């Protein structure tokens, strides 16, 4: 069992930056696929970025490419989402999701790929 706790959300002006953290307990994170999703009010939960276990590939949604960076620190069992040049349309609740490499089926962009989810952290970007 893996427990995920997100932090780092907040209110920021357009053009600003934030760094979200996803801390895992219960299992060593290095062999897990970890992704960030977000959900804005009235919208479906959407894929943002994925890091496929330590040393693995990363993927980004087109809407955040060049602005967001996903990274991990295995010594802290934590995955980060660095967000720069934030826009009002980035406003959402951001969720961390994870699943083991043994279960991973290749659909990093699908919410159904991941068995473990955090509680979410709110990011609000003002114009």
C-alpha cells in the first residue's frame, strides 16, 4: 500500500511559479510510475505530467510543455512538479497518482492507470 500526500499549492499571480510536492509512504517510490493530474471546476480530471520510475522517461501534456517540470528525489521518496509561467487556465486541484512498474500498462495519460492517489492540492492563478 502506498500513501501519497501533496503539498505546495497556493495562490499565485499569472506568470508566477510554484513547486508541488508528492511525498510517498508505505513503499519505496523508485520503482513506481508517478504522475500529476489536475481537475478544474466542472471539468474532467486531466493528465499533466508523468515520470516513469527512477531513471525512466517523462511525459507532459501539450498544455504544460516547456513550463512544467516533473522530477523525483528518491532519498526523500518525493516527486515534484515545478510550474513556471503559470496561467489562469492552470487553476485546478492538482493530484499526485502512482502505480507500481509491475502493474503499469503504458497508458501514463489515463487516470485509470493509477491505483494510488493523493488528496489533492489547490492551485489558483490570478490574472
